[in-house]
C-alpha cells in the first residue's frame, strides 16, 4: 500500500516549465472541532486532556490542538503568500490528540472531509497524483513511506528506486515518522532499530536518484543528514565535524506543524511550537531543492492583538549563507551551526518556531545535560549506535 496514514500528495500541474517551481508542505493540522474560548479553563479543548487552559485565545492555545480558525487561516495564508504552487504535500496527522474511543470512524472521516474541502476551495483544482511530468515527458515519482510498520515496503521501495534510476527519474520520498532520534529528548526513536538501518541502507544505495526527503511527526522545524558508509564515524569528541570520508548524500527535512499543541512526551521541555507553513523552491527539470522558506503565526501575539498575522520565520539560504538546499549545502549549514554560536542560536529558536527563544550557550558543546537542552544529544547517541547519520 503506497499511501499510508493520510499522507496525501496534492498537485497543481500544467506541464514542466524552465523557471523554478514552488510547493507547500503542510502537516499536523490536528483539528480540535470542540475547541472554544471559555471562562472555564477545563472546558476549552478535549486535546488538553486534564490540563487547565486559562488563557485560550481565538486562534488557539499551546496546550490545545488547532481550532478551525487557525487551520482556515493557515490555508488562506498559503494562498496569499504563494497562490500558485505546483503542488501541495499534505501529509496528515489531522486528528486531535484525544483517546481513540473519543473519535470513531465517523468523526475521523468528517474531519478529513472538512479539511479536504477547505484545501480544494482555496486551491481550486487540487487533485491526487504520484507522477510529475518532466521536461522530456519522463516522470519524477513522489513516494510515501511509513517507518513504524513498513511491512513489505522495503522491497517495493527498492524496486521503485531501481526503476526510477533506469528511467532517469528523480524521486521525492515523503513519510511520517523519520528514522533516527527525536532531537528534543533522550533515547526516543520512532522506528525499530532494524527498520532504521534498512532505510538508511536504501538511501545510501539509491541516493543518486533521491532529490529530497520530507518527514514530519516531531512538530518541530529540523532536518537530518544521511551519509554514505565509505568512511569511519567520528569519535564522540568530534561529533560536530563528521569524518570527511563519510560524505553527505541526502538531507531529510522535518516539517513543523500547524497545531501548537504541547507534547506530553516524557522528558521534553518546552515542547510546544508556533504554527508554521513552509514552502519549498525546486528545479522543475531535476527536482533539486533550491530553498525553503518558513512562515509562522506568533500565537501569543495574535491572540493578544485579536487579528491574524502570518510572517516570515526564516529563509534557509539567507539564514545560513548557503546557495541552495542540496545535501552539500545542508552539510554546510550543519558545519556552521557546529562552529558558530549565532547560527546555533538561530537553529535553536527556529526549531520551536520561535515558541521558545532561550539561549543555547557554549556549555552545550561539552556537557551531556546541555546537549539534551540544546538539542544535540541525538548526535552522541547516533555515533554510539554506529549509524552514519547526524541529527540536528
């Protein structure tokens, strides 16, 4: 089964053109249809569980999933910012964080129908697609993968990537839970170790046809870098400067969510985020990624001011002084973050979409506890596990 967990590829496509194209990646809408501003703090939203929500606003609250007003605003903001994208990656996680017994099939289908109708109304003519026409008529393929329980998907993935290579196609891989570690807590992996290693080997083998990888699930704005296995892993003391023989082959972008919901995952501190919508620029002929721009809503401010506002969070090439968002450029971003306190601080703020703007100080480079605080612990853990992967 190719499409899992409501991972949907929506496209506006009128044939390949020479100029760069753009596409949105929207995820983690998590509609809470029962959200309401109330003077009773325990009656604001079911997605807060048993938590009190004393300062709820019309656009949402960090303890709750998205009200309809927030989701509606995000889709219309996309239309205002980039009204004619080539396609939209809508990768799901649309249900509120409530127990399954409080949802049911009818409620799930109703939420999906409402969100689908909204996107179709705002971006007229949206449709499902898996194949993108290239300039010569050859297609580029968009794939989806679920790393929790892939079943027999690895063989399918191998076959598709092999066929893409033979056909001269380039590939985007779109999925839910990324391999590797969650950057905001210790020892949290989403996939079984065997699945993680299999996926890394597939990417290492077929990296030449993978033009981009887009995952989600963390709710944070981050990325992972995957390397080939030609060289040796760096010693833990050299984690921030990978072995030069271990070349970067593919960058994986972890897209932040629209929902501001604060995670209840044990060990996570400051686990909420501001709503975000990233747009990517890419080369239509090769699918190579040229840039990423993230827009966000400062939820505290808009609730206080009573009016919606989506603003620029950052543009990757300008924020980190790189020419594009290729694997080698993203590696340069990693090197800059590792060696420059200002770049590290920028990443630290961007990671939560400006929800938490505390200082990530120099102690993060040597102290294990500070590694956790400043999101670097996954580097150490991955090296100890022997994976040729760095995670920011």
